[in-house]
């Protein structure tokens, strides 16, 4: 799976259903490229398109259960990799990471509130 596909699935998992144009802006690709990417992920059973209940003209891209499962599996693999690597750090390095956690958490909160990047 391409990095853009994986990032798009993670975006949908984090933010919920989105328009293709929004996904293209967030992932920094053209709308036609995102349309092709969504088509491929749809064929793989990772996403589906649904109408927007509030605006019948809009189609939203939504994660399927298989797509959500893929995101969870990738996240867990990342957790295991970091656990292994952190085990190789010195005590001072671990303390530095712990001290940085509040700032990193704040960055993640800012990013999630920011919404689509233009």
C-alpha cells in the first residue's frame, strides 16, 4: 500500500467521512489523483462512498470495517516498534522523551483541530 493510501485511511479514521476534495487537500495531491486512489481502496474493500445526509449532492468517503482494521493493525505495529526501540535508550534519553510528551501531545491536538491543509 502506498504511503498516501495509508495516510488517507488514517485521516478517515481520525476525522471521519470526508469529501474527495477535502482528502486531496489534506494529503497534498490533486483531486483526480485522490479519486483514483479512493477507487483503488474501494475495490480493495477499505473504503466506501456514501451520500451525505445533510446534502444529497455530496458523496463522502468512509472507512469500512476492513479499512479501520488495517489502520489499527498499522498503529499497533508502530507501537511495538517504538516499544522495542525505546528499550534501547539510556535512562537520560527516556527521561528526555517523558519530558517532551506534554509538548508532543499539544502538537497532536493542534494538528487535529487544524482540519484540512490547503
